[in-house]
C-alpha cells in the first residue's frame, strides 16, 4: 500500500500534451469513444516534430525536478 502523503510522480511530455489536447479532441469529435480519444492523441503526438514537442518536454523536465525535490524531502522526513 502506498503512502498517500508521498509526492506524486512526474508526468511525461506526452501526458502534458494529452492533458492539454484531450478536450480539443473531444470537441472536434462529438460522441467519440474513450479508447478512440487516446488513439487520436497518440497519432497527433507522433505527428509533432521536435519543435512541436519541445514545450511539453520542457514541462516534463520541470515536473521531474519538482518530483525529485519533493521525493528527497519526503524521504528525509521519513527517517
């Protein structure tokens, strides 16, 4: 059982992209099935070039640093 006070893991660049784009995909495809949303998001992510992915990778890198700092603080307080 995991500790509910433990820091939340960092998100990947794809997850930042998916969270931002999910409502757009739903709006463009009314009545779309849940599984199809993920498929379309995956296709859009693959279609992005490095420049398109860069902002999401920057967010992921910042979130990774946040997680590592919170994790270190959490572990320090566990002892």
